[in-house]
């Protein structure tokens, strides 16, 4: 899966413009999240798990891992930085 050019441009702008800020990014497409510092997985308004994208993707019993599987994103594919 490849990020759309607009998504890549938006992520680059966010990283450079808000370098020293906390940005909350809500996403349904998970592919672009591998560059984030931390992911918080919520379910029905409750925090279920949190950690780095790489930590959560590597835990086969995590909700995040199951969400990657549902979107047909392999750990190898997710680990590639855009």
C-alpha cells in the first residue's frame, strides 16, 4: 500500500510545522501511522492500548496488530517509513 501524495505532503507539513508540539491525529487508514511517536488505540471511548507503532504492530495479541491484519498490512509493509 502506498500513501497518496496528498497524505505524504500533509504528514511532512505536520512534522515540520508542529515539530515541538503535540498533535493528535485520528486515523482509520493505518498505513501512515508508522512515523508517529506514539499510538493510542481506543475502543468505545476507552483506551485499550498504547505504545510506539513498532511495539504495537509487533505484538500479535494487540488490537493494533489485528487492525493491521484487517487492512491487509503486513508487519514488513508497515515497518517501511514513508
